[in-house]
C-alpha cells in the first residue's frame, strides 16, 4: 500500500462538502457535482496552518484557506504525500469558493504527486475531480482528457474491483453532464 493510500485511510477529510448554493450565482443552472470524498489524516490540532485554515473555513473564507494550503504544498517536494493532501484541500476549497480554474489546477497537481509516488488509484480519482471541475469551467476537451487518463489508470494498473467500478461509474457520470463550451 502506498504512502498516500495509508494516509487516506487514517483519518477524516478536513473539508466537508459545502453545497453549491453557497457559491452559486443567481440563475446559475449548471449541474451539481459533489467532489468525491476521500479520507485523509487529520493534522495535529496544534499545527498553525491547520488552525489558520480551519478558522478561515469556519468563516466561509474558502479562497483564503485555499491559498494557505496551496502555499504549503508549493513549499514541499513534488513527491511528498503531504503536498498531495495540501493540493487536494486547496482544490476543494477553491471549488467551494467558485474559483474553478485554480481548483482544477490543484487537483491536477495532486494527481501528479500521486503518480510520482505510484498511487495510481488516488491519481485516477483526482483526474476525475479535475474532469468534473472542467465541466464547471466549460472545457469539454479538458474533461475528456481527464476522463481518459482516469480510465487508462483503472485499466492498466491493478485496481481493486471496487475502485475499478467506481472510477468507471464516475467517468460515465461526468461524461453525461452538459458543458457550456467556453472555447
């Protein structure tokens, strides 16, 4: 089991799902998607980054909290599982704050780290997150690219049956969502 997988099993997700309505614009009719929840190890309560980010999160200052996590991730080596967790948290917070491009980029960074550490299951799920976020951005080509990568990983690497089925269920779901093309 990879280091990231071990960390994912240890705790609970720092950032629970926030309803899309919290950032929706009046009349916004794009489809709703809840980013798949992963479990991550909870940082020590005395961790200053965790304390600051949690305080900002509680105040619904998602972008500011995302910036803290992004800064922490960018200061770490590209193969550090903690950088993966920081990028993942930043991506979720940017999504909650309506910053879809930054959200997608953070998920892509998390996928790169998972790939670098050999955790292809986590990489596949982050590519699925990036595909869903691409729907919100209005980029069907980018959605297709991330879906294909996730499906490739599920086929080429030894995924367990549950992860294999989940990856394909999610990629079929994202493939059915309408996209307002911004190209």
